[in-house]
């Protein structure tokens, strides 16, 4: 499988992506017990799957109740999503730490360059408290790669974070402040300041009942008003995926070459919608080699001609359960 791992990060065009996606599909259709069961219940003839558009996507809710793993392998780490109880948390059984590290390191370099070029500040209180977050794992590695003496996690030491940002304003060193949405809002409420253009503020979603829900535009506007920064970047990732998409502003996300986003018909989970149509978000993440690379998320959005996408909301639980034969 090392050969396939290497090919994931060598994908350079649509043809190479499709060929590798189909190869991974047939591997997972045979070697992933949960995915194979799902395909059987959906009465899918896997031999007839000859294009990406025909691949069935596994409902993301199954990560809450099933051990989704491909191949006769042992897992090295278990990532768990945030949830009010352990029963409704998703779990991703990570077989290869090296594969995950290659994925987020390579994607970061595509969109932002060398981590050593930044002071990286992480404001992720709810994730740190959980202790088994894939986002914390990623940020810990990027912080260490940064090597800047003031790169790090900021939990309850917001005065120190404010002080570091003032120093970065003054010395001009490129800086990324990545935070969960509610924590960024809390910080912005208490520390109004004017950030310079070389400081990037990036939100990664997540209100989780800490604050009233708001649209992405409302969230970004509140942060902009307090921190006086022109653009708010965003990171789109989740426990169930090993790759991330990034937005440089306006809520439009770009994905790395080994990741593809499609929109599905909300009333027909096997039907892919035309470009520009609003629907459920399906994600192909080839880095999910040892779990499942084809995930039907609970998000709603649109995909555009150039492969970029935006997220507009979420399905409610009834809509999700209505098209999932295995959720009980």
C-alpha cells in the first residue's frame, strides 16, 4: 500500500485523480467491512462502478457507531469528534500517522507555504480539553514545524495571546491565528485591536452551544469589527477526514489535489447534482485510504466549475436518517 500512499500526493490532473479514486474504491469495497455492507444494502454492483460520479458515498453518521477501517490492519491512534456524549461522537481509527502528517503538511504548504515562515497560534479550548482531536494533532505538528518561540496553544492565557499579537503587529513577522469560532469571538469581544495585514485570522467552525448560532458571514463580520482585519480565513476539516480545505475569505474553499467535493441530490443520495446546484456535500479524500475515502457529509453547499465550494448549512437529523439504511 505504500505505492498507493505515494501516488495520493502525486495526483496532478483529473485523469490521475479518477484512476486512483476508482482503484481505492475497489480496494475499500472489498476490504472495508462497513462500506461493503453498505454497498450490499444499497444493491450496488461494484463491477459497474467505472467513474467517480457513480461511486456511492458512505453516510458520515456511521463513524459514530461503526469501526470503519480498510484492510487487515491495526490502528495507531483514535481521533474523536466533539459531542455532548461519547455515544454521539465520531471516531476515526487512524492506521498510518505518517499518511495523516503527509496530508496536512502538504496541504498547508500548498495554500500557505513553509510552516517555518510563520508564528502559529492556536486557540482551540474545547478541542484541547477533549484530548484526542485530529485538529489538535495537526496544529501540534505545525506549531513544532514552525519553530517560532511564541508559536503554541493558548487556552486560558488570553492576555498572553493578546500580548503576542501586539508583538507580531510591531515586528511584522507573518502570523496565523487559528481558532474555533466561539473562542475567536470571545477573544475579539475582550481584546479589540487592529491587526496588521501580515497576521492571518483563521476560523475552523464550532459553536457547539457555546454561543447563539450565526451564519459564516455574521461570524466573520463580528471578528472583523473587533480585530479590524480585512479577510477572515477558514479551515474546513473534520474528524472523519484526513485532509483539509482552506478559504482565503468570502467562504469559498479550495481543496488539495487529492481531495474532491461533489454535491448530491438531498432526495437521492446516489445522484450527483450539476455544477452550481445546492445539495448535500460529498467528499472524496484519497488520504482516507485506510478508512473510507468516499464520505457523504451532513453539510449543505454548492460546488463550482473550478472545484471550489461553499458551505451554506446542515441537514437536520431527520433528513440524514431518511437516506441511511444503516443508522439505527
